[in-house]
C-alpha cells in the first residue's frame, strides 16, 4: 500500500470503493472517494483466496415448505389474478358481518321449516308412519289403540286397505299409519313399506326380559332395513307398567343401552298410556326427518285404493294415494314392485277424504283432471336395443354353412363311468356309455374346474377327468340361515334319525366343496396346472401377458360379446346423472302432496290376478322413473359381506339383488374395488371382504342402496351382502388372471433352467415375450427352449434360490352373462311368451356364430 502525500502517518486511510477505515474510531463510515488517483491498478493486485480451513456454515433448511426466495425465483415476476383484479374488495365492518351471519342463519332456518311444512299440513301429504314390531309376539294394533286415544279431539279414519289416518287438531298435523305383516318370510314386504315411509316406529316390549329387546325376527329385519336405510326412527318401549316398579328404571336403562349400540342418537320412549302416546305423536311430527335420496329424488305413491278396470286381455289399473317426493311426469314410466314397468294414461285429483279441516273449503265431490299423457311424447317401454344382424356384414351364410356350424357347436362325446381302482383293461369291459353334448368352455368355469380337482367323487372316476358332482344340478343355499331353523333344543333328547331327516346332506356336501375351493384359491390365488394333453397355447389362446397391470393399455371396445349390442351406454354417466337429477327437481308436473289417482294402462289381466293372489296385503306402491331408467346397461355395485354370512359366494352364483326400488335375480361376477382402469377378477366373494359386482340390469342413477340375498333350502331369503350403486358403465374392464408355475431345475448366476411350466416346445416359443416373476421377487424372461418337453432357459435379474418358484401371469377380459330376471309375478301365458322369446334369441345367437 502506498502512502498518500499530504496525509499524516498516524491516520492511514484506504480508499477502495466508497468506504473509509478509521483506525482511531474503529468504525466504517460511508463517504465519497476523494482520492481516485492514489488507488493502484486493480489488475496488478493479487486477491486473497480462502483456504481449505475456511469455516462453512450450514445452509438454512426450510423444511417441507419452500423459502420466500425460492418462491420468488420460481414465480419470476408472475402475479396472481386476484392481485391484479380491478374489483375493489370492501372490508366489512363488525355490524355488516353480524348482519350477514344473521341472514345466513335465517335462510337455513326457513329452509328447514319449509321442509317440515311439506308433510302433515292441511294441503300436504300426511306423515306416513310404518309401525314395525321388533318382536313377533308384539301386537301392533295395541300400540295403534294407545295412539288413537291420546287426545280427545283426535279424528281417526281407516281406509279399505288397512291404513289408519289420524288428524290431530292440537298440533294441526295429520298422520297415516301402516303395519306390515310380521314373521319369517315377510321381510321383503317390510322393506317395501319402509322405502316410501317418512318415519319408522319400532316397537319393543319390556315383558320379554332385558335379553329379548329384539328377537331373531327383529335382528334379521333390522339388519336388512339398516342396509337399505331407516327413515327417521322412533323407538317405543311397551309393557313397562307390567314390570315391578322397583325394576322399571333398570329395565328401561337396559333397553336404552341396547338401542344405543344400534341407533346411538335415538332415545327410547315409553308407550303405555294416552299421555305417552301424545308424546310419541309430538315426536313424530316435530323431529328432523332423515332423507333417503334414492326415494326423495323420484316421485312415489303409497296406494290406498286400487281398482282394476279390464278391457279385453289388457286393462287399466287405478291407484289412489298421496304423491310424495318430486313432481310426476305423466309422459314418463312408472314401476310397480311385483308387476313391472308401465305407462300412464292420465292423472286425476279426487277430493281428499282425510282433510284436517273439512269445513274450510267445503267438500267438493268433483274429480279434476290434472294431466293427460301425449302419445307422441310418451316414453317407450323398449328396454333393449335391437341390433341389426346385417350390420358390418358383407355376406350372408348359406344353409349348409349354418347346419355345419350348428353341428360343430353340438359335438357329442362318449363318457364311461368307471369305478375307482379299475385298471385300463378292466375298464374296457364296461359297456355303459353316455352321450353328452360337449359345450364350449365357459369363460370362468373352465379354470375353476381345473382348480377344484376331483377329490369329492369317492365312488367313481371318469374317463374324461370330470367328477360326478359337476353334472348334478346344484341348488342355491345358505347354510348359516338354514341351520338356525333346524337346531335342536339341548333340553330335549336328541333323536339322531329325526335330526338326520331334517338335514340336507346334498347341501352339506356342496357347501363343504365350496369352502375347500375358496380355501385353495386363497392359499394359491389364480394358480392352475398346465394341462398335459392340450398345448398351452391352445388352452390359453384367449389370454395375454401384460408388462404392468396398472399402466399397460387395454382397449375397452376390443372383442365385445354380442350382448353388448343390446345395451345402452352414456358418453359421460356422471354428467348425465347430475343433469337428470337437476331437471327432475326443476320439473313442473303433478306437484307432490296432492291426493291423486294414477291411471296405469296396458296391464295384463292374467298378471294382475296372479299378483293379487300372491300378495298378503292390498297395498300397491308406485315409483315414478327418471329418464333412461328402463333401459338395460351393465351395472357395477360395491358389495360388502355382512358378519353373519360366512359361506363364500362363487362368481356367477345366483343372487337376488335389490337395487333402489328394483328387485331382480342375476348371476354377478366379482372384481376388486380399486382405482385403476383395470380390475382383477375374483373367483370367490369371501367373508369380511369388499368387492365390485358386475351384471346386466336396467339403468338406475345413484345414490341407491344395494342388498344381496341368497335363497335358503326352505325357500326363505338370507341377507349375505350390502352395498351401494357405483355406476352404470359397460367400459369397466374386469381381467381374469391365471398363473402358470414352474420350478428351477439348474440354477446359475443369472440364468436358470425352468421345468413343469410347459410340456411342449411350441408353448415355450409362443409365450417367450411374456415376463416371468418369482415368489422371491425376481424378474426375468424366457431365453430359449431346451429339448422338446417344455424345459426352457430363463434369465433373471439375480440368482434364484433353490426353493424359489417361477410364475407367468396371463390375463383375459371377462363379461357377465345375460341372465337378468325381474322379480315379478309370472302367469302361465307370460311364461310361454318369455320361453319362446328366449328360444328365438338362442337361435339368433347360433346363426351369428359362423359370421363371427
């Protein structure tokens, strides 16, 4: 550093940049550089470099969030839309905020009051209450007698079908009570009643003890109605006055403890005298109603008066009652459980005979015509699409080709029953030969038969490797519900012969076989043995390998079955559902709350007579259908097994499904309920599992509760699963997987010789592109074939263990079978018509075989 002339040596000032260092004061002062000439050339000066021992501090860690500097660097001057908005956001004062909250509170309160005033008033429908005894020995009429005497001014009227109407001037409300039949076998009638009711009055008694609040009937029906949805429950405890006064409090507390486990928010009410009956009526009319969206989104009617007017083979069904839910479109379709879908002719408005104040408007006896259907705008009853057989076809097959194809589809094979233990020479002397039609292998049952084995046939063996049990006609059963009905009391002496007569041993063997198959599939999922007599590339020609089950593409329109030409599909199901539900709420047709008469036209007389003879009650329930809800589609529902059902359900096993307002018989296929675009097929629906069931059914818009029943050997129904409607989408891909296994014969560092996966050299060449996986997680591929007996050299990403097993995963898409059947009454003539229609469909399918 050079000394500047004219400056004392006691004060040295270094002028670099714009800062000066003062030795005396030891501080830095910002000033202007006054001596630019005294600064040496910067290029000739050597700068100081930090050494290896320089201290480096740790950088600041912002954690999971970015720092402010990182955010600014990422934005690079970008400004959000809210920041550059020209709309001035006014800051609300305290009074304004208080006023706004008061307005929101008032709007919500008005909305709740409006919903309450839609029922039970002078010009609205009365509260429809279902009186449901939860014990078979409880008499519901005794509870109705207490309610009828609860007030001196109450007006009680009874309709011809058993509905009890009560008008209570004290509350300015009116009520309607219905009682479903009680007992085993009447569960479906109780479910139909509860779908359209506003309140459920569940009756229990204190006379049966603390352990019998609900009996077996009550437990069974409660499981069903809880899966379907309980409309605004009210629990009433009867016969408490008959208990010792010292034990009444403990008895009521025990009942409350039992009810709190099932309905945590409900409080048990006592029903033994008129004052307590008045409290129950006040509770029914004033409590908040629970909304069941599947019913509230559609118009529905509980018929009080039903009249059938014949007109030849067809007739008109007149159903009178109060309309509830949404507005009714007279040009739409209606559904009657047990009868089917029909059209409306007109809607009339007779005078309301159960008015709260009959002197207010006078009793007018005229019947007003509200609306009449327009034939041009009326919805058609066609539920299936009729495909054109000449669509996408260039030639028509000749009669000789049709006959040849029919002969090929009906090949006859010879089957010989040979006792076990016979040699081939001894079996040659047995002349008994059966002719059996060789049907085409089913998509799912062929693999299941390979897995099941033939251990259950103890007496015979077959030359075609088929068990005797597979040809027997199997019967649907549910052992869990059935065994309860044949249980023997421990107090009485057990008679073995009588007990054996009550047991169904055929059903026992079927259930045992099903349990064994489900256990085998659980231990070795989807694993099957490669056949020895058939080449694998022929046996699994419909299967393909996937690089990744999650990301590999699969065309949704590839190799569709012929049944897909008969169904309807939406471009966007969710968007269509929102539009239709919004249109139903805004539609101005026949308003809910009116007392109307529906004219259901073109009802066959034979079916109506069969319906009346099979019904235990005179009530008829009518649902107004939304657009497209009568057309067939592929329905996907999510099902969950109930804890009481422990028998596994096999895929394509017959079930009775109740979805929303419909009830039908289907044979669903099961798949995993996952988020991907491909879903793995499940052979069994095991207990405590959740799966997605797929089957053909009419379109229905969610939300909708789903119940699955199984038929017991004594023709009663057992609830096996519950769930909800997922969608109506035929593009859901369900892939069935088969796993071929092989064992290492010689193991090298990167390669191994695998055997027992294939038995032909052609199979090894055919499946060479498919990836291999091992039980220990190794990945590999087939390099080449060794010999002619299926041995192959494979390369892996690591050395195999001696106990490891090589797997090959193959997939194919499966579809449900068209076996939909509506749960309606069947007359003899209707059964013959359906049989002829089914035969025509089968003949058309046979004719389409050579064209495919």
